[in-house]
């Protein structure tokens, strides 16, 4: 089981994190060397696979992420897509750099039935000195249905 950060002390210190490329950092979460972010536990998803330019998160929405009508809240789709797309960009940034989401857009195509396991695939379209662009999709693991799509622009900042 992969570790999740439960306090700021669990996270890799910034001085150490900056010694890793974005891909190395994401791989260290996948292999359990470094803990994953706590948002995954809150929202019910984990990092499933990572390679340069691509990240896949897997999750299963449960009742705790529903809206007042009892369907999966749009924020769940958005959070999952933001994680996959931004982390895909992260896999392309060099040592000594950081990134953050500037903006993202999602399109919800259909409601995900509660208890349905989905993969959210983020793929980098461009990774430059100052920006990264990616797109993503949420697909059912068992049914293959496309539930949502998204796009993002991230800012990349050189720290060292």
C-alpha cells in the first residue's frame, strides 16, 4: 500500500524535492519512497501509473463525494482531472523547478455511478520553460465509458 502524507512533516523537504526531476518525484510516490498527497485519501483516488508525459490516477467515488442530489459532485471530477493533468506536466519538468496549475477546464459527459472504479489519464501536450499544457480523461475501468474530459495550463518556475 502506498503511503499518504498525514502531516507537513511527512512531505519531502523542498531542498530535497528540488534535487529530483518531476518524473523522479512522481516515481518516488508510486514506489512508496515518498508519500502521496493527502487529497487522494480525502477524495478516494491514488496514483496508479506514471511515465514521462503521462500520469494515471485510479479512484472510486463513494457517497462522501456526492452533491445534494446524491450524484458525484463536479468537484470530484475536477480534482481528479487536475491531479492527473498537472502531474503529467510535472513528469516533464527538470530538477530545480516547480509547477502549479494556472487554469483548467472540465467537461462532464455523464454521471459516474457510485462505486464505479475509474482511471483518470493525464497526458502532456507541451512542456516548455515557463508553461506546460495537458489534457485528460476519466474512463471507467470495467466499462471503458468516457465520463469526463479536461485541459489545463500550468506555470513552470525555475527555483535553483
